[in-house]
């Protein structure tokens, strides 16, 4: 998930020719453990164990894997096209970190 977000950010901001140090900083801010814990809590607050098991069964099926892949691709495309992040990393902020 975080690697996908980072790749999308790198594609989106490629015209800025940002140095690798910028992407190191992005990776620090997008801690996998923090994102995973936040997501787990959000899902646990909204879904029952039965719903989680059913969703897991779906995503383990061929249709579920295909769906998940396509939804991720759409999300990456939306993210790249909007040039807006929910992480507060505007083009100005990214450019000013190391430029």
C-alpha cells in the first residue's frame, strides 16, 4: 500500500525532478505500521468479525483479487490526476523540502 502511494507520488511529481532524499522523507512520514494500525482500528470499529471473514473470502477468490487490483489501479490514477494528497504533501511542500 505505502509503496503504491510512494510510486504514485513519484510519478505525479516527476516534473519537479526531486532528489531521492525527498522520497526518503516521504517514506518516513508514511510509516507502514502507523497506517496499518489506523486502518485496522477503522475497520474494527465498523465491521463485525463475520463481515471481515466474508470480505477475506471474497478477496481470496479470483474475482476478489481481480477487483482489488483494478480498484487499486483506479485509486492510483485518481490520486495522480487530482495532484492532491491527503498527507499534506502539496507540490509546494515537496519542492521546498530539499530545493
